C-alpha cells in the first residue's frame, strides 16, 4: 500500500493524487501541523478556514470509502511537519511510498523531495496551463505580458469565444471597468455561513493557539466545504456579478466588499474548480443575466492572471521571493499591523484586512502596495505580510503579485513599469480622502497627502532606472518642469516624513 498526501490547499475530489491512488489499499494522509500554521504569522481566520475545510474534506473522503489517517493540530503524537507525519504514517502502515500532487510552494516541494521515503509527484492539473505549456509560451519573448497569454487561454478553453474571435469583438473590456465608487451598493456582500460544530471546534483551537496573531477570528463566516462554496458562488453570480465590472476598482469607507466575488480563497483551497467557476459566470452572460464587461473582467482574473502568475512563480524558481531589484530596505511600518496612522486609506485597508482576512485587488495594489513601494519598504517583508494576512494567499499566487506586480522587485518581469500613483488615484476611486487628516489636494506642506510627496520622491531617487522607460517619460517631464525650489521642498518634506516613519511615529 501507499500513502496519498492531500494538503490543505488541495481539497478537490478529482485531485491528481487521488485519481492515481487505489481506494481499496492506499491510505490518504492529511495533517494539521505547526510548521504550516506558523511559517508566517497567518491571520487566525486563514488558519481556521484551512483547518475546518481540511476536516470536512477528510470526512467526505471517508464517506466515499477512503481510509484517511488524519492528524489534528492538538494530537499529542503530531510531529509538527508534513514530512514528519508522512514518515510516522509510513511506519505505522508499512507503506511502500508516497503519492502526492505538486505543492504550490517551493518550500514544500523541496521538503518532500528530501524525505527518506519513495515519493511520486504528480502535476496539479486543476490549473489550465501546465508548467511546460507556460514555458513554451514564454520562451523567446522579450516581455512576458499577461494579455497575450490570456488570449491563448481563451482560445484553449473556448470561454467567451465566437468561433475563432473573442465575444463582442474585443479581448479586453477594462476601459469599462474603472468607474469611481458608487453612492450606493445594491449587493449585500458575500454569503455568510454560521459555524457548525466542526467549525466551532476549530475556532476554539485557533483562538487558543493563534489568538495573538494579527487579525480577529470571530465572527467567522467563510464557507468551509465545496457545497457551501457553490452556494456562495451562485449567490454572487445573481447579486454581485452584474455590477462587478463597473466598480471592481472602487473603494468605500463603509463597504468592504462592494460587488466583489470573494471566491479566491475557495478556488485556491480547492473547494471550487476554477474552470467550472468561469463557465458558470460565462453562462450568466449567455443567459442575459450579466454584461460582457463584468464577465470578461472576472474570467480574465481567473484564466488569465491567476494562471499567468503561477507560471511566473514556477518559471522563476525558489529565489524569486528574495529579489529586490530596487534595493529597498525600510522595515515594514507598524501601521500595517494596525498601529495608529493618520492616513485614512491605509487605516481602512488594514482594519478591513484584520477583520476579514480580505481586501480586494486595488486596496492591495494601489493602497498598501503602492505605499510600500513608494516608501521603499523591503519587498521580502511586504511579501511575508501579504502571505500572512489574507485568507486566499498561497505563495505561488501571492509572491508574483507582490514581488513582481506590486513592488517591482523582480525588475520588470511582470510589470513594464512600477504601479505607483499619487493620492489623486485613490481620491478618484474611493471616498477615503474625505475622511483623512491629510489633504489630497495639497502637494506640499504639513497636510500634504504622503502619497503626493512620496510619489515624486520615488521617481527622483530611481531616475537612473526609470527615466528612459517610455511609459514613464511624461512623469519625468512634469518633474523637470517644476522649479528647483519646489523640487527641493518635495525632497525635504518627503525625507522628513520618512524619518518620522522610521522612528515609529504615528504618521
């Protein structure tokens, strides 16, 4: 007999390792281990979601006839690591070896490869593009731009295709998806599930073990099995999808979800199949229940961006998370862990993250990510923060989004220019600035929005790298047209503000 490893983000009934295994003779191994729960200080909701979903998935496997060797976190025989549990179970069952589906982190791939057990690693074919397919697409290209990869994925899947042409005549409807924050939101947000006995037991365990981690554990409302995740998906398709495209970049003080799907944690853990999700969303368009801009924008995030960043992560290798092309070294500010700040956009985004283990892509990219990049924060610390605090974060998806897209630490593999902006973008796309102690319209002075000062400070200190970038030339021409006294004031005020940040002052 063999052991069949199922990890906490592989909770799919059609997992390649399960398909390869023999239900009559093989033993499924699942383990809640301290090593996985603490390699970064995970949000308590993220830990609770993973453990509860694992326990329910194990129960479903047993019901389906599998023999499951399951180790709970508080089991006194728990070895504390995935490899330790496999070695223990192999001795217990006199197993000939281990079958497993490829993990989504180099850390675990290396650990499993170094085990003193015979292992057979199978590809994770829940993704549309295998590693070789992505590499074949990438080889020989001067720039690995997602848009062209996305078009290939549309052709491969047939999603939103009209024969050989894109539905509606265009591949991308992003220009329709950048409306500022609406006055009212007609969707009540994600479906919420009352914790059952299994979830309550996990919540008590997580509170006892990880109650001091950043983030609040209760109230806990996530779906924790595939049936609940499917209910949530149907709820969002009916109520949120029709307006999702219009307002996907918008942010509001008093509405944390707007029209967003909040399915990333379910897809990434295996409770929802990504292609099936996209087909359900496409069907809403075919049925006249959702407009093309909303449906295309969502599908692009799944079969385009999600597949693309996974390809980048595995193509670039284990050292990708250590890259720091801009040489940034400032420590992550305490405000990212909930310390006081006068910057309302940061305060709101961090508070939401602490409460929900969730923030949407613009809050991550253009608020917290934009700030970290402009302020010169060490990208490794930024990476670990995002990996820790969001329920949908696994390294294969999180690292390229942060190291590449958000922090430009990979030197431009993903982004052709840094994603930076002054306070004006946040003002345009949100109502954050109206409640802020700083004034977004002030470019200098005591009340000047820090984004305004840091934007020019970033461009000035990285001029040698970016002045020749064709997408950034206009920014430098604006800077050069300022008189020298104004440029000197901006540099000095930005330096003073950063010195206060370094001292740990509430800024």
